[in-house]
């Protein structure tokens, strides 16, 4: 990687590089975040950290490390939040259990304001239309601030 966009090597999160996309015409679009992948329980989890330089990314690293360390409990908190948010009443225990197995964590996004967004994938395709996924926003205090549907 060039000095313009240096790689950040983190002992827990691995290599984080400035995200880019190569367009069909061969030009490269440079994004406003760093990305990487970490393996958690045998599954790849994508990382997105908002910022354009190591100086902007470095303050986010402790919170991302903490999130990755707490993923076992955060996954269930996130799936329960999705079901609760989109239910017309109090969800049944089996609905929460079904969502916990059907909604898998795909990406952890860290915003510069301290928000962590857990992007989930509907593995069975029965909860969200194709091309849409739930995202659970955790505030700086770790509590669920909001649940959104993204595309």
C-alpha cells in the first residue's frame, strides 16, 4: 500500500486498509473508510471504520476490539432488537430464537461519533426482501439506539 493510504496492522483486528472499488473502466474509487476482515467463531466478519487516515482510525480501534470480544452476546442483543423493533406486540420466545439463528452478523461498522453498527444478513430470506438487511446501531454507551433496514 502506498504512503498515501498506509495499512494499519492491529494485533486483534488484523490489517486494515483504505477501502477502494475498481470500476469497470479501470479507475479506482477510494472510499471514506478503512476495511478489513476478522474471523470470529470460524466466520468472516467484515470491518468498516469511518475515516481517511490512521489518525482518524486509531481512536476507533479500542471500541471495535471490545465489540469483537463481545460478539457472542451482541449478536443475540442485535437479533432480539430486530425482532422487537418489527413486531406488532411482544415477540414470542420462539420468534427471538428463530431470528437468532436466521440473522447472522456480516459487518461491524465503527463511526467516528462512537456508534457501532451491526449489519445482519437474513440467511433464510424469510424476514427481509432480497437486497435489504437489518442494521442495529449501538450508541457509545453500548445500548441499542436504533434499528434500521438498509439496502
